[in-house]
């Protein structure tokens, strides 16, 4: 891609920005609207939401994880051949995602994010998945930009919470309910609800069934 000297200078500065990372890897997206598609996951460290059912609790403490330059991350994502990168956490919006998303997009990747929405949006984002949590609610300012609402369900209270959040999303937002992995009793609850409310769909953690990260 042709670049002016100014563009090269800007990208070089952006590529030098560092982020705390728990892990990054090429895999198959296991959840939500892009289930089954190859993707490069970038899991930032640090979380102020801390769901008790979280399966990556090791991501919560930012100080436990090394920092990595944006350019290095983006180069690995490009080399993988993935069509898009998924920035997740932890809670990725605790960090300014402008540099990371810019470096990824300059290399031709689309940028997706999975977030609780409890911090302000940042970055150049092609797909925003909001997974709201009752104990640290999403900011109202984020709702106009949501492409996909994915709500983890354990009990009936979570279905009510899902509807409250869906009412704030733009028309056309993909609405998905996802059973909590260790709460199988939520599955018939979700199935029955979706049959009665067909604007909703079901998201499953398929990566756990096929045993990929």
C-alpha cells in the first residue's frame, strides 16, 4: 500500500504504542454473529467488571502481564491470514484502542471488539459486540454504535436485563442470548424465550465444543 512520508511517520509512532496483553492467538470465533469464522484474538489485560463466571480470570490483573508493541501485534495478526481481529479482555475499553485498531486496519484487517460497554468507546471499530453486566452497567453513550448485543443468561432476571439493553440498541442490532457454560439449566429457559420472542437468537460457546482456544 502506497504511503506518504507523513503516513509512514504516523504509523511508526502508532506501532510503538504498548498494551498489556494476557494472550493473542489465531483461532475460530466461537460465539456470536461471526461464529465459525477464522479470527485473530487479542486479549488485553485488566478488568474492572470481573464477572464471577468469567473463564479468563487471569486477565483481570494488568500488572501480571507483559506489554507488547502495537506494531508487533498487528504484524502477527496479518501474518496469520485472519480476515479480522477480535479485541477482548479483560475489559478492553480500559485502554485507548485508537493506536491498536489503527495499526490493524492499516494492515488490512477489520477490527471487532467484545466489551461490557462500561467504559467509553475508543478506536476504529468495524463491529461492536456489547455483553452488558448488571453489576457494572454499560454507558448509555455507547448504545448507538452497538452491532451485536450478546447477553449471558443464568436466570429469568437476565432475560429482563437483556430486554432493557435491547431497547437502547439501534434498529437492526443482532440480539443474542447465551447460556452460561456451567449453568445448563439456563438452556431450556433460553430456548423457550427465543421461541416466544423471535427477535432474539441463541449464541453458544462453540469453541468449547470443538476444543479450540
